């Protein structure tokens, strides 16, 4: 087992050691390496036995650490889902005026996100909320999920409703399909 964990060096042939020293000195002379020439007579440093073991452990750690990244959906407020619309907002209590985040998932279609709104409608080519304010829209989802988007939280303390509206293909009107509460305190 001394070949794995170190131990004393094995037997060396003195003639081979002298020949290796001459070869190192000649090579250092050929390339102009004065430092190499000064130490050519000394035997080369022994490779540490633990270097390969530590390297293997680091590669395994990096490989096993990447498994959750490859399996997961990449994080976010809400999981990717293509069957029904959903919205996720920042968890916890947000201070008034601070930034909060929202993220939407769902099938393809036109969506609008609004805060404290009873509805949204197109008026003269401009999207307007009946109450509250529009945070984003109209937009379409790429790959069944939007990016996380920051917005300024309302200035009034309390629970505020963040609603997701989807445009109906038949009527062209926006209807609420999902909502989430945002606590401002």
C-alpha cells in the first residue's frame, strides 16, 4: 500500500539518475534556462500522491453538485407549467415602495399582470386597468414561463392582489385567470 499513500522512495539506479540529470542540464542549456541549469543536478520533485485523489474528489463534487441544476427548472418564483395559468409573487412582507417580483407560467396566449385591479381593457389601442395599475402586458410566454420581473410595491400597507389576465381568443377581452397576494407592511 505504500505505492498509494507515499512511503519511502523505491530503489533507483545511480547511472540512470546521472543520465537524467545530464539530460535535464542539456535541455536547460538548449533553451537558455539558467534557473533550470542551476538545479539540473538535483532530482526532480516527487509528485505528491494525494494530488490525483484530491483532483478526483473535486471533479466528483462538481459533477454531483451540478445534478440539481440539470434536473430543476432553474429556480424562480413559480414552476414551469403549460397546462393552466399561474402567477407567483415575492414571499414575505415587503416594505412600502420597495421592489417586489412577479413571475407567470401558463399556456401560450396574451397575458397582462396588474396590481389591485378589477379588470383590464383596451381603450383606443392602450391597455388600461379599471382600478389599480398595470404592471406588464400584453405579453406572451416563451416556453410556458416568463422571467422574474421587478416592480415597485404599492405605498399602502396591507395585502395587495396581483392578478393575471388572459385574453380570450373568441371575445378578445381579458379575464382574470390567476391571482396572488402581496403583503406590504
